[in-house]
C-alpha cells in the first residue's frame, strides 16, 4: 500500500486493485472500493414539506427507568406535530441495571407493549415507528434483528414495529435506518491513510459497499446471523437519507449524494442527549430535486 496516496480498508470490505508483483510482494498502484448504486431519479411525491423526527435509544438515564428524556421528546413532538417519528431501539436496554436486577415488576413483553402504546396515544397527529434493536431485552439478540413477537392473547402495540435494519419508501423519499452502531464498529477495525473527514469516510463505507453492516467478522458486540445478514442488510439502492445512530459524535453529512445522519443518543449516561429533526421539501416547478438541496437536518439537544 506504500505507493498509494490514500486508502481506507477494513475486514470484509470488497475491493479491486491494480498492482505489480515485485520480489513476491504485491505492490498496489490503484485501489477501487466504491460500488455505490444510483438513487431513484424521481422526486418524492409530496406537495408540502415532510417533517420527520428521529431519536435513538437508550431513552432513559442509567440510574432510573422514569424515561425523562423520552418524555421530553414526546413533549417536543406534541408541540411541533411532525408527520413521522422514528424511535430507534433499545427502549428497554438489556444492560440497564434495573432490567438486570429484575426491578421491572411485569413481563417484559407487557412492559414493552404498554410503553409503545402510551407513546402512540400521546401522539395522535404523528405516525410513530419503532426500529427493533438486538440490545432490547425483549428482542431476539441477533443481527439483523426481526421485530419482536408477542405472546398469544397479548395485544400488539399500535406503533408500527420494524426490523433492524429497515429501508423505507416515504412518499418516494428512500430512508435507510439501522439501530446497530456500525460506525463505531468500523472505526475500531479500519486502517487508513487519508486526509478526509473520518466520520464521513466511515459513513461512506456503508454506501460504497451497499450494506448496512459491511464489516466481517463482526464486532464482538454483534451476534451475526449469516443467512439473514446476506439477505436483509444489502442496500439495493442508495437512499436519500441514511440514519446510523452511533456513540460517536453526532453529525450530518452529504456522502455519495446521500444525507447521512448520526443523531447520537437521546440519553447519555445521567444526562439528556440529542435527536434529529429532518425536513424533506417538495420540488418546485421544473427544478431538479436532490437530497442536498431539498433535505435539511438539525440536531436538537434534549
């Protein structure tokens, strides 16, 4: 790699390179790592701006299960009434002391369903989605993570529960969301020689490799199901918006024509964290619609 001006590599990455064989050593002279797919050409089918809020768990502080950050978020949603609210798990973190110590005085499934129903009832003017997480005490601890199943006879929550990861079409706006901290895991394993922005470079790996989780072997924190991984983590198209919550510092970046957002966490230890507010604007007249000119994002502190 010494002849390359810059490179960025990680385990599991698919690459093509040109090089020379010199004294049993392969000297790379050109490196190709991007197989980014095109975006949909058509503009979203909207006539007024779409308002979308995205918040990632945990939603409660380390020392309590009172969900104060989540309640503050719900007050914000009630005031601004966005079209969509995406809550990204975990909402009942299996590593929380109250969960580990058995301080939850009801079945996890009932607690989980009741919590989501309470959110749905409070936000009658906003469509609410919940993205499953393998860290939820009530989820199957594998990645990709399917939506939870509820015991027979128990009512399912009125909130729409989605798997991790999910690729959604919202009136023609393609939005990819994952609950897994892919950026942090990639950052641990990446070797690079680059002057570019590190966070943008890490986010670019997902789009260039067409995968929500291109790292293999996975981080020890991830229990990977290989069959589900190959089937459900591929990106068949470059989304207009890609949401990748991470413990790394929050950011908003345009990468490969896609708006990549790390809203960080709604609760950070003993204090409140951040969430993302997204606005998708319609095309006006004959102008060309593009994510960079028609999508704006703000990081809001709770």
